[in-house]
């Protein structure tokens, strides 16, 4: 049965059915279609995808992005953005650690990220905000990139009535570019760097945080996140204040 037929007969959305089948070890044989060329303009959706890639994406022989297994709605949003921006149907799989990987090996996808300055290989300590985003005069482009980057490398933390938005990355250029875009939209993040001595990652970590209640609320309501985890924790916090 096709995914469309499964949806018609069971009422289960086809992307949900796809994830369930992948978790059961069932693989699809058909070739992923190409709907058209990748988007040529830099708009909100394109900037959102660039922010997601800068945070949790990878570029090798193919392109892909990893998403937490609990972020079901985020998976659907990413799939939709890949279709509309990159013009392809992505392959979706589930790793043993329950993370969902949305990926594509199409050449036009690789070329798309290359044109925005991303290169093959590791990028954690060196990735910047793309020059096209920094140079844009469109606040919606800044907002899209910030939402994508925060959804990937940000976190929402709270204790009792105190909430905080955090953005923590290995790349100083990425952190500082993120803070600059946020400043253009009226947000003043505080920053510091430190060396994390636990685990295998010995790169310095560069953190930016927003801790004033009104600013945290304004960030989550105007910039926001597509991460189910962030939105759930924000809702829990709002119920306390």
C-alpha cells in the first residue's frame, strides 16, 4: 500500500505513517521526486532552513538534519520547508537513538547550501551566519534564521517563575552573528564563553542568554521555535507566572 492509501484507509497522516514504518525497519523502494528547482530568493522559509542547517545540519555526499525523537511537529515542519525551499521530497529515517533524520542526496540540495557558503565536512567550531542573511535588510529573513537556529541550538529553561532562552554553540562567529541579528530586532542577549570539561567535546562553548521575563516572553511570541520541546517547556512556564 502507498502512504496515500494508508492515510485514506486508516486516517493516520502519511508522514506519521512513514515514521512508524521506519521505526519498524520497513524501507521504501521508490525514488524521491524532485518537484522543481530550489528557491532562488531569500525569504522567511529559506532563512528558517538555513538556520536549522547551521545548527543541526550536515553536508557530506548528501545533506541532512537531525531532529529529536520527541519533536514530532518539528519533523513535519522541516519536511514541509524542504519541499517548498529545496524542491525535493526528503528521505526520512529514525536512528537507533530515536532521532529523526530528514535528508536528501539530490545535487540541487547540495548546491543550494554551497551557494550560501556552507561546505562539506565538520562545521561545529567554524560555521557562521551566512553573509546573505547578515546582509539582508528584511526583518523577516532575520526572524526566520533566528527561529531556525534557536530551534536547533537553543533551549528554553525555567525554574519556578524564572525563565531563560539560551543559545549555546561551539562557533564564536555563529554565536555573535545570532546575537547581532537578535539586536537588530530589539533583543539584547548577554554572552560568555567557557570550556566544557566533561564528555568528548573539548571545544570552547559560546553562550548567549536572555533572562528578563518580558524579553523572554517577547522572544518566544515573536521569534519563537519550531521545537516541540521548547514550546512545551514555554507553555509549562507560562502556567507558573
